[in-house]
């Protein structure tokens, strides 16, 4: 029974060590994110010109036409978001 108890104790120490290290990683990551959000300047959104608006209208029309062809008129595009 001695080797079995030693194996269980080593496993417990290893699992606790891994848990503590992962906890520290998450804690330090959250602190870095909060610090950088507090002290870094915000990015100002750029105003789109008419050229990009016409391009997006053309893109919307092309995507709508493609989906209409693929679904044979059963689907309708209501919104397009860039991911």
C-alpha cells in the first residue's frame, strides 16, 4: 500500500501546483488587461468616405445575389457584419 499512497500524494501535489499556476496566470492576465484599459488611449473610429459606402453597397448587393442563387430565393440577407 505504500507505493499507492506515495503515488496519490504526488498526484495531489501536482494537481494543486497546476491549479495554482493557472490561477496566477488568469489573475495576472486580468490585471494586465485592466491596467492597459485604464492607461492606454482609446482608438478613435475613422469616418468612412462615400467611396467605401458605395463599395459596401456593391458588396451587399453581390452577397445578396449570391445567397439568392444558392438558396433559390428562400433566404434573405438583412444584415452583414465583418468578423
